[in-house]
C-alpha cells in the first residue's frame, strides 16, 4: 500500500481491514453521494497504488464490447471501478452488475462505486418501471459509505458487511 503517512495516518491503523477489501472473491461497493464516493474511490486508489477505471471507457472503445466476458478482459487487473451504471443501460450488455463484479473479483477483490442506493441488503439503480432499473440482492457484499474527516487519523468511510 503506497500512501503518504502524514496525509492518511488511518491507513496503518486499518491495514488488515483494507487488505480484506482486495482479497479474491471480495466485492465492495461504495455507496452515497456521488462526489464523496468518487473522492473515496480516488483515496483508495492512492492507498492501493492503483488507478480507478471507468467501465464506460473500458467498454466503449473503438469497437464497443458486446459481451460481459470481453468487458472483463478489458478490465483485467483493474479492481477500483466506477461508471457501473453503463451495465444497467439497455441494450448494451444487459448484465447483472453485481454478478459481473463477482466474476471480476475471482482473482482480486473489487471495489466499485455503486450508482444508486444500497439499503436493506439491496443495491438498486434508477426508478422502478424504467428500462434501466436494477434491484439486486447485495448479500455477501461489503458497503463503504464516505464520511467527512478533519484529521489524518480518521477513517474516511464506514464499513458495513451484508451477510
């Protein structure tokens, strides 16, 4: 984990919890205000020494991918992700976003910015009745929620494990 000690003292105190987030088969979602969630994803990028990747940018290349396997190949080695809402749009891939993240997490845990609310063990996107509405069980997922901090020893998120 690469990080400036003065800026994020909390990292050394919570190293074990952070390492769990990137273990194989571990899926973590960052939920909350989009701006705060993106800042948290960038902070975790600094902690892990990895650049967050956009699913939209990975999938909509010169020849847009049309299969989830091809998108997974484009993202090989990436485990900090955002723009998951592109998986909800029809008819692009018509994929279950959490199932896709579980596939990606087989080799290395995945931390993704979820584009909607996560509550009562359900991750959702958009509104019921819309073509892009998704409502899936978040069982087995860890949810990170950004929190404001004032000091470098404060953890910038809360953590909830959904059984």
